[in-house]
């Protein structure tokens, strides 16, 4: 069973193609880094995977189901969450929202739901903030609460759209380590990011999206490939060993 | 004071007025905070105005105006919800059109019936003293229904109010839930028309929740606080209007507004 199977998908916006002939297969346990310029369609592709956006053409299967039917097995972190800073809700209540499909319509959250929510908060280092008002947390903390919300349902597929926005560098490393552990336990992850070097350290596949998908199936992505996708020269910075994943390349 | 209260409650119309007012406080306390959090204050006001179409029709045909008012409020709630989600008409445009159409129909129907001016005044500005026991029964039934719905759908309504886009992505039936919320708003608004009138309904629906939100942090406590505040405004407003012989609807709203300004000043 493929975790994600996207075949020849086209999406049009105002008669202009936002996604052109996208083909993407992810096996269970894959960790895909999805990079690309702004407006290149990364968020659009995530929305297609969630069934929030119907492609004009092509076929999408998520975990062997229609995307809508797979939502309960997906953890999702939107690119930007707009909410009222004075909304009367605690961090724990926000995380619990991620258990919605597990709890079911009309049902109250159960004790296991609450325990899972506390564990998810612990995983992002915010257990002591559980009962704080969401609006009283810092921007980075709020983002980590939303990450916890995407993890709390123990999803088979995790879709993260720019998860490290507003999170400081030390916490970013911690966050990527957390993703590594989850991935090692078999969770399929799609990580949308601007941060090419950080992403390439942890993922096993990289794809670059700019309307078309430049996809290698391995995490070594040649500088020329990235340049073709971005349409201009890109400075690719690789970490030193042991995390070097990009080949040596000339400037 | 006790004597006066005793004297007031001798009157049948005062007892039913108080019963209707207290039930309405429960409604506005619970639905009002969702109206605030979902930013549907203008929709709610539009629904209230559109209800006038049904009220006028009932009045003209000799049916129960409150019953037909509920029907037209429901149709408006669904209409606004569907027009704004299925067509290119923006939501506030749809509200403006529905609201004016309802008012115009109401005025037209009432002008065709008997006793035009006095009764229009009652519906626009409220006439709690004309609440019948039958009205009280309808109000109690609606209050109970809405209480049950909110208890059953508490976690769904929280997701809808906080982050509907995420809700949709995790499989929450956002569209239907939003329509259901509008239906509950329609019920609440029609009930309150009896008490404070179409023009002032929106104040009674939102002020208790707005004050509760300034001082309380969790949703259930804000609801409880709003219900208590609504009950105080309605009952104190009734007593004051009885003593001073001034219109009850206006007195209730002025009390609520005064409390809101004081509360806002204290918050600073």
C-alpha cells in the first residue's frame, strides 16, 4: 500500500495552471522534504492531498483511499493559522481538537484523548503550558501547540506546511529530531519548508515544486535541479559532515 | 421593595414576562458567545430583521406571528448560509438584501392588517408584557433544544469557532455545523424579539457574552456568567420599567449597555 499516490494531477486557478502534471508516490515510512519558491504550489499540493481542493485532472489516493476518507488518518499543520488572540481556549483544548476524528461526532473527549494530548504537548516541550490560554503563549509556543495538535491523533501520514515558522533555532533542531523519531516508528511525513539545508539533513526524499515537480526519489538533489525549479541560481548550503547530504558543488 | 415585587407578580402578564425573560437569558448567554467568537453579529442582526417578514405575514393571516417569525428567520439563516457559500455574492451583501426584504415584507403585510402602527411598534421595540403563556412554552422548548445541541456538539462548535479551516481538514462537517449554528441563532433571535424587539435584539444577544469574555477565561464559565448577566438585565429592567412606567425593552437594553461600558472601563 502506498502512503501517497498522485498521478498526473493538474490544478488550474483562474485558467492558469497552479500544478502541472504532478506525479508523486510515497511509500509508508517515507520522509519527503518539499521545497520550492513562494507561489510554486506547495500549499496547493498539500490541499490536494487533504481533499480540500479537487484537481482538475488526475488521480489522488491517500493510504489507498479517497483523500476525504483518509483525513482521519492524517495529521495536518496548516501554513498559517489565524485565530483571535483573546479566544477563550487553553493550549490543551487546542491540542485536543486534533483528536476530533478519533473521538467522533457528539462524543466528549475521553481520558485516553486527554492523555494523548498531554503526551503530544510533552513531545513539543510544552507540558507545563497545558492549562495556559492560547493567546498568552509566545508565537513560537503557539506554533508548537499546533504541531502537537497535528501529532496527537497518532496519524499514519503527517502533512506539515512550514512548521518551523516563528520557532527559534534551538527548538527547530529539537523539532526535527522529534520528526526523525516519529518517522523511525513508521510515520510517513511530508515536510514543506524553505529551509533546504535543514530539511535535507532529516528527510529521505526531496522534491522541488514550481508548478511542476522536480522529484528525485532520493535526498540528493543536484544544484542544477533546484535551479531549474526555482528558475534562477540558488545558493545551496550543505552542512558539514556527518550531515552532508548534498554533493560537493561549485559556486 | 419586596411589596412592589409582590405586587408586580400578582399580574399574570408580569409572571409570563419574567419567565420568558429568564429563558431568553439562558439562550442569549449560550448562543451569544458563539455569535461573538464566530464573528456573525451582523448575520444575527440580519436574521432578526428578516424575521419581521414572517411576523407580518402571521399577523396579516391571523396565524401565530411568533411561529411564522421562526420560519422566516430559519429560511433567512439557511438562505444567507447557502448564498454566501454557493455563489459569488459576498456574505454581507446577502445579509443586507435578506434583511431589507424581510423588513419590507413585514411592513407591507402589517399595513394590510388591523391596528397597524401600535403592533409594528411592539415588534420593533419589544413588548414583553404581551407575552402569552403559549409563547413562554415555545421559548422554554427552544431553550431546552438548544441546550441539548450545545452540550452534544460542544467540541465541534469549539473547533468551528476557533479554526474552521483546520476543522475542515480533519473531517469536521464545517458547512453543516455553521448552518446549524445559524439555525440556533435564528431560534434565539426570534425568542428575544418578543422581549426587546427586532431593533435591539442584537444588543441583548451580544452584550452579556461580551462582558463575560472581558472577565472570564474559559468558555463554560463565560456562558454561565452571560446567562447570569442576561437574567439580571432582564429582571431588573422589568422592575425598573414597571416602577417608572417606561418601555421595558429599552430599559433592559440601556441597563445592559451601561453594564458594558462600566465593565469595559474597569478592564482598562
